[in-house]
């Protein structure tokens, strides 16, 4: 029998950062991950964008979450002796004169703090960039090599034996704690855990314990392109992001598709992203790869953390949507603090806000 304090199911950004946080605090952790190629974490461009969306609004808790995430990824770079995070300015290209005017008018109140620097009201002359209405320079952002980081953490876990690359079968999980005692679980007759945390991302909709949560899988597609005419010194953003990959390559994304959607990349997704990139650059480019992943989107666009309503010792951590790179490190620490009884979950992320959706069993 293998004993552990925490059994973590899923090793995307949510599960990997939580397992890492718990292990660094001295807990025995066992993680399971099937390694789905269509998970959002394995397709993401890893963008850290402090101001985004059509409303050009400051990201939720940006002042806390972005520095925390940056420090965490820098610490992993030291630990693995491998680069993961690239700090880079982001140039938000204005799509129209009206958008330019709106943002210039709002800038007088400095609603974005030092996350927004110069606002340019003319074409800045960036190599290959089509920006007749100018744009805004965003600071303290950048991009993370998500696949490489998850690969390093997974390799460490497999070598040490705490990560098992296999599908977790929830039907084989049983509670073994006598009434009135601390929670305990046995999995497949071979693993005993004090606490189980579901970090399965979009796959959670099929989880027998958490399928009631308001998770709606959302498919996103990205393109990798070669474009010698673009400068790799910044990220571009205008209805699509363009993130440097090195060697004259860039990742362009992302689409948003609600169910039902096709499995894997689509011709429509490719055409949409090619059109968005063509609106951003006058430079010729060639598509060299296309990928699709499924995000775990939540109705109110906030994550879901916390305990199952009726199964002691069983919890959920996920629902990060397209913001996992920014959210995961700080929320892993919050979740670890809560599991240790040292902190309350933030109301905005507590799954208790959806408690009314839980279908109470007929026997109570």
C-alpha cells in the first residue's frame, strides 16, 4: 500500500503547481495524469497579459497575481537550470480611431497603474506591424514556455515516483475513514490518501463528484507561423496575440469555440487565425503548425476551489480558463494554505458560490 497526504488528479498547470506547492511544504504527494494532448495547458502560448479584452480592463488581482507568478517561474528556472519565462513588452494595437479615442480618454484617470506605459496615437513604425491608429505599450507582462515547464515538473515527478502517467479511475476511489475520524481514501486497493484533489481541467465535466459545477469546455486553436518580417522583441495583441517562439517563429491565437466542437484543429480555426494575423502584419508568413486545446471555462470567468459538499477530504482546484499562467501559482499557494487550515478561500474563487447547483442526493 502506497501512503500519501495528498492525491492530486491531473498535472496541467493547476495540478502541477498545486502538487509542487504541497511537496515544497513537506507533504507526501502522489499525482496521476493521463497526458491528454488536447489539454489547454499543453497548447497555450503562456501569455501573461495585465490588460486585455474588448473592455481593455486591468486583469483581476493583477497587482498580486502577476508578480507572484513571475517570481514562481523564475524560481523554477533556477531549480531546473532551464529558461521558462520571458519578460516582454506587449503592444496593444488599436483597431480603430474610436478605440484609440476611448482608451486615450480613459488614460487620464490611470486605471491601469504602471501596467500601461506610452499610448501612441500614430503608427509607431514597428517592423512588419500594421498599426495606423497606434496602440498602447503594456508593461510587466511576458510569456511562459508552458509545455517545457510542465515537462520539467513531470520528468521530476516520474523520476522520483510521485507522478504516475496513467488515467485515474474515479470509480476505484473509496472512502476508508470510520465515522468521526479524519478523511481517508483508498484508490484501486493500492493507494491510501488523506485528501484527494481534482485538477482535471475540462475533463472534470465527466467527473462523478464534480460534474455539477458550471464548467463549460471551450476549445481554442493556435497557429505556429514563420514570419521573418516581424520583430521578436515584443508580443503583439489585436483580436489575436502574436507571441515569439524564437528562430523567426511566432504563436498566434486563439480562437474560442463553444460546444459542440470538432476534435482537433479545424479549417475554420486556421482561416480565422490567418485572417487575424493578416490584419496585424504586412509581412509574409507561413503556417507551420496548428494545435487545438480545450479550456475549462467557468460561467463567471473565475476559478473554482474548495471542498465537495458532502465528501470530506475531497476537493476541486481548477476552472482557470485562458488565465492559468497568471492564476496557477498564487492559487496553488492559497489552496495549500486552505488545506492546512491556515487561510480561508477567497469568496471570488470558492466553489461554494455555486453550492445551489449541487444535486442533493435523495437520501440527504
